[in-house]
């Protein structure tokens, strides 16, 4: 999930979708100079799950470690908590539709989305 302005937090996203920690992290971002990527990690420990975030022309690639969901843990596909909030500084020119790609450390595509970044 990509958040590029305070207006995208509430509304249209109701507060009940996010924990207080996530809302606090989002409210601390200066959206004039950055935007946020919310990576859904479910109950998987979010420590060190992201290997890196790189921009390649009109794409942002988020590389994550391979995670095995063990017994008693789960990962939901929709609004799972917690989210890992990643703040990305807007350097150079954005102001375009960007393709966001999440891939594992082996380069396998896990998810993708398009979002306009002002």
C-alpha cells in the first residue's frame, strides 16, 4: 500500500485499519519530501524483513527476505497487522505514475501496484 499524502490516510482509509503505531509513523512523515510504503507482514517479525528499496526509472523495487510462516503464525492477504512502514525520500523528479514491485531475495515477484507519486 502506498501513501503519498496525509489525505490518503484518513479519509478514505478509516483509522481502524491501522494500529496507533502505524498512524503515528504515518503522521510523522513529511509528505512534501517523502512518501510511505506500507508492507503487510502479518505476524511475521518485521525486523530486517526488507533487504532494500531501489528506484529504477519509473519503478520502485522493494526486496524482502524470504519468510517462512511457522506454526501458530499467519499472514493475511488484506489488512493484516502489523504493517512495516517504509518512508522513501522523494529525490530527483517523481510527479508520475510509479510501478511498485515487491520481490523476494531470489527475485520472485510477490506483489505489484501502480500509484501516482506527486
